C-alpha cells in the first residue's frame, strides 16, 4: 500500500493517470462493471501537441477495455501478453525480457523507439 500512496504523492504536473473504479452492488461486491477515467493536471507544461498525443494514448489504453468485451481475439491476445508480462515480473518466465520493456516497482516502461 505504501507504493501506491507514494505513486499518488509523486503525481506530477505532466502525468496521466488512468483511474479504474469498480461498480459495487448492494452487498459491496464488485458486479464486474468498471468506470474508467483519465486524470491529469491543469498545471501541465506540455505543448498542445504533446498533451494531445499523450491524452490520445491514455484514451487508447482506456478504450481497450471496451474492445476486450467486443473482440474475443483481442481479449485473448491481450490476456496472453499480460500473463507473459506478469510471469516476467514475478520471475517465473525464463525467456529473455524484451529490450522494449523495463520494470520499476509497479510501473512498466515501454520504449517505442526500440524495434523488434
């Protein structure tokens, strides 16, 4: 829990946060539905183009949840990819990690400049 609190305290002016809020039923149990929002700061100092590009990326990531409901192939492929990432993070996958991905605490860093 301390890592989560630190992440929220370290929320910078140029950061984008994807917020996932579970919908709860009358017994306070998750009913399977979520509300997804994108949080950023009004105090960012990004150019309009950079801000728009990052907001677009965050929207694409957020939109993937709806696409998972509609496209079984996308959901299955994303699930497999996620399982591989989690295995690497947990150290259970012995394959060499991709040069595009690095891990730091609860954050996955993706370098789109590196090619496969």
